[in-house]
């Protein structure tokens, strides 16, 4: 939900933004281009495909990293708090 995430980010940063403006922003070209190379299309579908491909190719590494984070979160409360915020 890009508009909701944008609203949450704006709120966190104390930037005034209403739901209508957030919806307008995420429906425009900002969400259709690759940020590091704007001449390339980057649709939500392409993003989902790339994430799925990465999970297939690097799933074991991702799993190991997540296990490490979960273990670290038990010993280091700030890590646990950060993980709770992104879940």
C-alpha cells in the first residue's frame, strides 16, 4: 500500500501530508521509474517479479540473515524494537 506507507513516512518525519496528496503522489511517475536510473520503467509488477527472483536465488542467505537478526534481537533490545516496527 504505497500511499499508506508514504503517509506513515511523512508522519514519522513530521512532514504534513494528507491522504489525497499521498494517493496523487504515488499514482504519478514517481512510482513508475527506477529511482537510480529514471529512464528505466519500474512498475509494481516488475518490482514484485524481481523480489520473487531474489527470494528464489538467495532464499537461503535471506533466511540465515533473518535468523541472525532474530537472535541478535533477543540480546539487543533496539534491534528487537526496530524489527517490530517493520513487521
